C-alpha cells in the first residue's frame, strides 16, 4: 500500500546553487546528501514533513554525475524542473508486482538501492500519464525515510 509522498525529484545543473535557493527562499535545510553512482546522480534530500506512517516527505534535488545518466539526458532535453514523483510504501516488491499486473511497465526486475539505503523502483512515464513515478521502501522507517 502506498502511504505517502516520499519525495518529489527535481533535476538541476548545479546542486549547490539549487540547495541555496531552497534554503534562502523557503528555509529548507539539507537533511542528507549522497552520490548514487548506479543512478548517476549527486543528490540532496530536504525534509519537508514527517508523515502519519512513521516516514517523511522530502524534496530530492538531483544533479547528474555523468553525461550518459538518465538525469543528464532529461536535463538536456527539458532544462531544470520536476523530474519524478515517489510514493512511499512498506512493501516495494509487493506494490510493484501489483502495479505491473495492471499493465504498467516496472523498469527494474528487482528494486535497486536509493537514497539513504532505501529500495526503489520506477514505473515508465509513458504508462503513467507522462509522470516518471518511483516506489520507495525506507531502509529504516524509524529514521524517517
Ligand atoms: C523520459 N521521459 C520522461 C522522463 N524521462 N517523461 C516524464 N518524466 C521523465 N523524467 C519520456 C521522454 O520524454 C520520452 O518521451 C520517453 O520518456 C523516452 O525517454 P528517453 O529520453 O528516450 O529516455 P529513455 O527511454 O532512455 O529513459 C527514460 C526512462 C529513464 C524513464 C526509462 O529515465 C529511467 O530509467 N528512469 C529511472 C531512473 C532515474 O530516472 N534515475 C534518476 C533518479 P517522447 O519524447 O518519446 O514522447 S535517481 C533517484 O530518484 C534516487 C536515487 C532515489 O530516489 O533514491
Ligand atoms: Co527519487
């Protein structure tokens, strides 16, 4: 069961500059940052609020680390902006299987590693009304993600 907005992914050319925009404009601080080599991104998670299921909702700011990454490709075509949305679930495997059975393409055979040790998968944007959609199960729900 999908129980929250886990994050909204925003693609940018310059992560430090974008982090500073969100800090100066809204007062949001970086909760966590990391590089995910497999996904080809450097990212900052800005925690917006805790949620009723023990998790939290974030903005995920994404800067590409290599030219052939999905985010670099998307930025070249679209410029900066909202790249994907992510729903939180306690069971990414089960929810991905249920959604796949409804005819939506799930991009990974098995969930991969996402931010803060979470397990993630993606649904094809062409099957989701043009919205790249991610499903996330936190590594540790008590840690708030
Ligand atoms: C591509 N398309 C999108 C899109 N990316 N539509 C909406 N939102 C997006 N973000 C459209 C694109 O305009 C094309 O439509 C069509 O899909 C095919 O796109 P493409 O440019 O030819 O690119 P592909 O097919 O090589 O790759 C698209 C997919 C790829 C979605 C398959 O981006 C992917 O595997 N994404 C999942 C991984 C990812 O995005 N990782 C970065 C975030 P037209 O022009 O043909 O109509 S990592 C993350 O979130 C982490 C680590 C985390 O949360 O923890
Ligand atoms: Co994401």
